[in-house]
């Protein structure tokens, strides 16, 4: 049974459902801050929260309070997210805001079917059946080389699925961006490399293949952001300058940002929080990076 406390704030109403059952990834605070500041839109923020809830990475306990269905996010919900991000509100107040979004139908919490990652008998049987079907497709290849290419593609996709199982996701429109890891490398000449290893997946619709764009430092929809400015990648594995993502076919892309004073160079400051920023035609968003020194 939830204890309900109503708090009046100058910016709006907070409905507090005290609960010890909620799980909130720590990096969500940065996204809440970006949302309040207008750096990411309502749709991107809600889709990101919805994805985490649907896939079990974020747990929001159900509410026993009746809330009228709505498609519009009240201003107090966004304000509360900002106050929570800067420490003015506690976790329980933020949870109440998310409970409102769930109860009003703005966030859909229907569980999604995820790639099998456990070793239960049923799961193993299902995974084996899927693997057998894929292999059978490869057996129909006309040449040994085509069959090997097919098998390599299946193995590559399985490897990418394993990588994204514990990666930090960012949902931007139809594309889910997974930050697999981030390296901070000292070059020895006063500069640093920040390497962002990502996996991208079209999780939107099988009838639409979003096109990613980055042809060079002056024409790229992907940047490193330090909270003040954007910096383009100096090296990236999007070799053709664009990539059309097929539905549920993950693709690995690495992004390299160099701090030296060359094209797009930046001055590295260890006190700053760096984020990977997406600014595509289908949506935009940012996700904080956890830099690991190499």
C-alpha cells in the first residue's frame, strides 16, 4: 500500500507515492536535465523512459490512484524532472511523475520481447530453434562463399546483440543508440582521444529504414558535447557518409574525437561531463558518457 502525500510547489503539483520498489539508472538524471533545458524533446525523453521500463532496465511501481487518460505531458512533470536532476526533489517525487505518465497512458509499459540472454531450458530451446532456422537459410546459398558470408552475418548479429544486452540505450525516433563503451586515451603529446563505441538498431518499423548522416567534420549529425559546445568526430566508421538501418539489424559504429587543435578539436577538461549527441532529421538527443582511461 502506497502512502500518498500531496506537495504544492510554485511550479505545479507533485503526487508522492512512497515506494522502495523503484529502480532508476543513475544516468537518467542527465537526460532529465537535458529535457528540462530543451536539449531533447518530449517525444525523445518519453520514448527513452518507455524503452527502459519495457525492457526491465527501469522499474516504476504501479499506482493505485485513478488518473485520466491523456496524450499531453503536464508542465509540472517536466519541471519536476528538472528539479530532480539538480537535487531539489528526491527520487520518490520523480517516481510519482513517472507513475503519472504511466497511469495516463503517455508511457506504455507493455513488456517487449527481448533477445534471449538466459540459460533456462525453454529459452535455450527457443534460441536453438532460431539459430537452426538461420543456418537453414544459409544452406540454401548457391556457393560456399555465399554460405560462409551468410553464417558470418548471423554470428556478427549475435555478437552485437550480446554487446547491447548491458549497454546504455538512447531512443531517438525509430533508432535506438547503444553506448557499449567509451575510451579515454592519452596520446602522449598533450592531447586525448575519446573513442565512443556504439551499436545502432532500427527499432521503429519494418516499413521504414532511417538513414544516418555524417560525411565529415562540417557535415555530421553526431557530436561530442561538453555541456557548452559541440565537437565533430575526427574519425568514424560510417565510411560512406550515410547508412540505411534495416529493421532490427544492429550495426556497430565507432566515433573518435580528438582534442588537439585540428578540425573540430576541443580542449579536454576532466571536470566536465561529456555526452554523445545525436541531431538527425528523425530526432535528437544526448546521452552522458562514462569515460574509461586506457
